[in-house]
């Protein structure tokens, strides 16, 4: 059976669609931009590490940092040693005041976030990013990880209440920022939100939540590009929608790259873009082509059956007329 005879030209050129998807100039530009940014970041990080190594080796003769790992370990130990110890009673009282403020007063989230941020950055007060995190420094005779240390459990419980409330607030802000038309403003506000979330939660949880938000946005975009199938489905129109969608997709990827590349490691940024956008688009187009081809084959089978029945009726009529004569 000739494929060209079964499918008219106005239905669509599948070969054109398949060739256009991975080879669009927009996608090439995206990867070019990503590679350039990664190289710039790598050079900048390498330069900073060398400066730190040189300065530490100069100021501290007893410390010799020879590798990047040595440098990071020294910085981590240095920051930990500088974190102040907070009496447990003061700490739990402070956290409970913040929790009650968030619970009973409206629109206090920004103030609380700024306060916590200032305490961390300016006063070197460390807050835990996970339930089991032991980065709170307070005076207690029992271990923070001890099951019997009820005071420690109280601190973690109150802190979890605070960060859960702030998480809801920041996630709602992230979702609302997608409605902003100004790209630079959107990037700036999202960048701030994600940094605040990273202050409260581990990177894996933050990127997973943001990925979920962006996936919903992408799904909506693709649904507009590939609507539900019907007998009147016209792939020429779909191809035009596809081209428009690729331009919007490029803008989304570029915005997220500019939002994340200064916050996350280069590998994490590339992984986020691949899983959130490229893998999702590839999967959706594969589903679209599969469903469309299935519909076309069903329509083709119906036409063959109708043609066969019509031919049978025609032969029967001719045979009956022959008997009459």
C-alpha cells in the first residue's frame, strides 16, 4: 500500500516535523549560550579558588591549601568555627515568637525572611536546612541527634513549622512570577525566591518543586500546541503551532537558565533544563505522533472496509441484472 495514496498532502509532512524538532536554530543557540556561560563560570570559580588559596597560604603559614578540595574543606571548617553559640532558651523563645507571628499576623513573611537572612549572613547564625541538620549551635548537654534530647526536638519542630509556612509563601510567589511579562524582572524575582527557598531547604527539594511548577506551565503550552485529536485534525496547522511553541519554549529555557546559573552548579542547571524541558517536549511529541498515526491508520482501515462493501454491492447488482436478461 502506497503511503502517499493513503494520506493526502494537506494532512501533514511528518518528515518535515521530525527534521525540524531537534535541529532548530533556537535549540542550537540555547546550547551555545549554556556552553559559554559554563565556561565563564568555570574560569571565574577557578580564579576565585586560586586567590583564596594564595591568600590563606600567605596569612596562615601553618595551613597549606594545595588542591580545590583542601580549599573547600578549610572554608567549611572556618565557617563552622565562626558560627556563634546560642543559648537554647533564647533560641526556642525566638523561634516560637516568629512562628506565632507568622500564624497570627498577615503579610509578615517578607519581614521574617529578611530577618533570618540577615542573622545568617551578617551575624553568622546557622539554621538547619533539613530536619536532621545539626547546624543549629546552642548550649545543650545532650546531643542534637539524641532521641532523648526533647529540647532539640522542640527546636526542630518549631523550625519546621516556620520554614513550611515560608515555603508555601515562596512557592506561591514563584507561581505568580510566571505571569510577569517583563523577562528581566521575572528573572530577578525568581532568582530571589529560589535563593530564599535554598536558605530553608536542600537544593534537591527546591529544584524538584520548581521543576514541578515549570512542568505544569510547559504542559499547558504543549496542550495548546497539540490539542485533542479528531477526524478533522490537520497537521499543517499543527506544524505552524509547533513553530510558534518552539519560540516560546526557547524563551522559557533562556529565562530559567539566567535564573538558575548563578545559584546552582553548572551541572545542576543543565540537568534541570534537560529534565524539565527537553525530555518533556520529546516525550509529548512522541505521544502526539503515536496518537496521530494510530488515528490515521484507523481512518484508513474504515475507508478500506467501506470501499470493499461498496464493491461487493456493485458486483451483486450487476449479477442480478444479468440474470434478468
